[in-house]
């Protein structure tokens, strides 16, 4: 064959080769039609540009991924140790037991290499569970089943109770952040990532084009997930950020639908639905509310009518930054000796182990303004079985932290 004929033949082969589309094998993807839908409807579900708030939230989950990139563990969805002996999502015998007093006590031990600062942030994260849910993490005595919290190679956990001393890895430095800790502890309690829910396609669009093939299994949908008949939670501490595993800068891998501007993936801590899911999974009744805003209001039930008997409610006030100021506008509680019957108590932090800002208070005198030392405050309201008062109403707002002026010598 002369050179001219060879070049013509080669050009024909090249044209034929390029005429056939390259088809990826979407292994472990629940519905292969999703990739086609994304391609044809990308103009409808255009990824929003990342905002400063998105990037702030994304950093926390990226810490998990960054900490786990050199991990020796085989991890599902980035931070879950899969179980060979059972299907994690359909597990029905992996809840921690509830005691006769209604408390779910989860024993734990801490890695002796943790420093005081690490221990404090871990225990503070645990204390929020106790304040808002029926789950209480307690130091292990001689229990057979417990969490062995170690500074291992990354941030990861098993799903639910697996028996014995199951490891939860919270590497010093890389994982000792409240949101990350609560994320891993939530896995141990029996929860997977929010985007893995069976109904996720009604709430988010997975942008497969911006996810590399080796990361696509981390976006697998579980058809038999335990959704507990509660709504999809964009604000869950268990939700990926919008740009998690993106292979293209500025392109989201998860886009809320129908409103792409909805914020997802916060890592400040447990959300209200996170709390509701824990209490429902463990069949516990708890009265707790997270007020995650720069300002807002709270009041006793039925206010201004008389509040109900045998109430035990808490409100966690949580702002992004700055201190919190609490101002009571109305206050009328049945007065008893030492306020042992009905009372309001306020803590300088997110749990009942935090310092007390206002001890048990009852009667009709409006308390003075309270200012927390951080962006967290817990308000507790307790009543007995003989109530004839209207209760309380209060507002809160974030206040700028006053910094001491520097002194130049």
C-alpha cells in the first residue's frame, strides 16, 4: 500500500472510531437513567456558584475526606466501615439498648493519647446528644459493647452497634471538630448519610458528570433505607456538602430540587430533624428545639395561656459566630420553695454540663438580660403537675464580641 492510500485508510479509521460514543460502566449506580437525565436537563438544574457560606460548611466534611485519604480502612461513602455480615441499611438489630428509665446509654472509652483539648471537644459534642435526645454517652465500666474512640487513621465509624469494642476513629487535629464528631457518632447510632435515602431523588439531583467514576459508589441510593417517616433534611449534619467529590471546580455534585439555591450540608452540629430522627429511632419522647439563627424568639407552650403540667423542654440557641444575648419580655411561673416545682434555667453553652448563666428561676420578676460567653446557649423549662401560670416569652440575638484594644508600648 502506497503512502497516499495508507493516509486515506487511516483517516477513515479515525473518523469511524470518533463516531462511536464512549460509554462508562456505572457500577453500583442505582438508576443508570439518572446520568442521561442530568445531561439533557443540565440547563434546568444548573449548579449554583459556591457562596462563602457553602465553602465554610464544605470545609468540615472535606476535613473528613482529607483525613481519610491515607486511611488503610476500606470506607463506604467516605467514612463508614462496611459490615460483611449484614446489610447495614436494613439492619434491625443494631440499635443500642434503652434502659428502664428511658435513657439510651452508650458506653465509650477514649484513646489515652488524646490531650485535654481533644477530650473537651469530644465530650462537649456528646453532651449535646444528652441535652437534645434520649441518648447519653457514658464512660465505660465493664459493658461488653462500647465505643472505642481512637485517634486512628482518619475520621470513620461503623454503622450502628456491631458488638464488642467497636472503633470510632477521630484522629487528633483532623477530626476533633464538634460537627465531625457528631457526624461519626451518628453513624454509630445507626444513621447513614442523608443523600443515601431512598427518596433522595425527589429532593436532590446528583450531578454524575462532575463525579469521577471511582467516587460514584459514594452516591449510591439505598432503596430500603430507614427514613422514619420524617422529611428529607437538607440541613442534616449527615448531609454531604454541595461540592463533595466534585471533579470540576465550581460545579456542584448535589443540587437541591426544585430550588437549587437551598443551602445543604451544614456542619455546625445536629439539626432539628437529626434530633427528631434519633428520638424516633430509639422510641423516646423529648421536647427539644434548636434555634439556629442570628436572632429569634422562644416561649413556653400555650403562652400566653397557662402552660401544661410535667413539662421538660430545652431550646439550644446557636449562631454562626458572636455571643448570644437573651432578653425575657414576660415571665410568670408558679413560685415554689427554691423553685423546685416550675423553673427556667439557662446554661452558658450547649448542654446541662455547661456553666450556669441563670440558676432555677420562678415567680413573676422578669430576669435580667443574659449574655453567653460564646455562640451557644441552652434554655431549660421544667414544670410539675400543678400549674396555674402563663409562662415566659423571650427573644435572643447575636452580639458582637468586644475585643480588648491592643496596647502598644
